[in-house]
C-alpha cells in the first residue's frame, strides 16, 4: 500500500482516540481509568509483539531508567491529561490544543538541546499563542472552553512534545515496538495508584479494546510502516489531518461544533504545526507524531 495512505490511515485511527474516550466517559468510566486501560492493554499487545519478534531486549539498566522516566511524562502524564482534556472540554478542543505541541518542542529544544530559537520559530510560537488565545475566547455547541479544559489540553501538548526530545535519542537505539513494549506498561503502572475502577459493561470493554488495539497499537504500526516509504516531514503533514478527523466525528456523533473564534484559532494552531514540519527535510529529527 502507498506510504501516504498508511500514514493517513494512522491519522484517522488517532482521530478516533477522543471519540472512543468520550463514549467511555459517557458510560461513567473516569478519565484516569481510561488512560490506564489504554496504556495497559496496548502495552500488552506491544509486549507480545516484541516477544514474538525477538525485540524485547534493552542494552542495559541505564536505558531502562531512561525509558521509565520517559514513560512518566509520555504515557502517564500524556494519556491522563489528554483524556481529562476530552472530559472537560470535548473531543474537538482537546485535539486542537494537542497540536500546539510544536511550540513546546521549539522551546524545549532551545532550553535542553541548545537548538537555535530562530525568527521563524518565534513566528510559529506567536502564531500558536494567537491560536490558543482565539480558541479560549469561546467554545461553540457542545464545546466547553474553560480553565480546566485549556489547562489539560496544554498539559497534554507539553507532554506530547516530550516525544520529540526523547525520540532524538531512543529511535536511534531501538525499534518502536521495543520502545512501546517497555514504556506503555510502565506508564500504566504510574497511573494505577490514581485510578478508581468503575463497573463496565461488555460494550464499554469493547470500546476500551478498540482504543488500545485500533487507535494505539494498530495506528502506530500503520504509521511506522508508512514512514519507511515516505519522507518523515511529509508523513507529519499527512498525519496533521488527525484533529480534523476528530472534529468531524465529534460533530457527527456528539453534536460538537466549534464557534467562529474556535475555528479561527484552530486554523492558526494547525497552520503553525504544519509550518513547523516543513523546514530541514534532510536529516530531519523525529516529530511528536513520530512516536505518539
């Protein structure tokens, strides 16, 4: 199959994360429990995959420690914050705010990796901030803009940005299946003490399995298969349809419709994210979507 179609399919499956999560939330399951089961079930699938293919091996305790530290931010915090953003603000808002991650990437790369904070990066930061400010001016039908939804949406973006910083090191050492086989179970363990388990019907278990197997395990597999066939920068551009898919499905299934300010702000955020992926195609470093 064409690499772009594989990446597009992965983006569509990622766009279902908020939809599945909202359906489970509506059934009375808490956001932290949803995050826990997503990490635990997908982690079990990746661990089985890695075991069957002989990829469940690490170079040493130091690498395990680094992966465990990343799991705390990239799984425990990210999965929890994103699901809480869906719970407090809705699918559309959470998905749009997630794509403010490149602004956090630019700041973190400048502070931690010594990368230059160029005028173009400052311009993209400003565009992202304008977008977030516009989104915060009003919601729309079924979209709940408030301090909690904005906070969790931006925390999710900040945690999402950690994939770029960590990915520069880890993707040079391990295959994605190895990474996820380790970090997802550890991230689930980090969530476990915070979870209050609710009774679940078979249909809710079905949604949890879809969230883990389809929007996590299968989506990552499609993305990395496609990434082998196309340039990483172009793959990220195709994957940027994720929030569009999420917003369309949220409108169809839950009646969510962003207001004028939200649409304008969302366009600014997505525009900044797309522009951030355009420069330096040669020898390009992994972007947040490359791992998340």
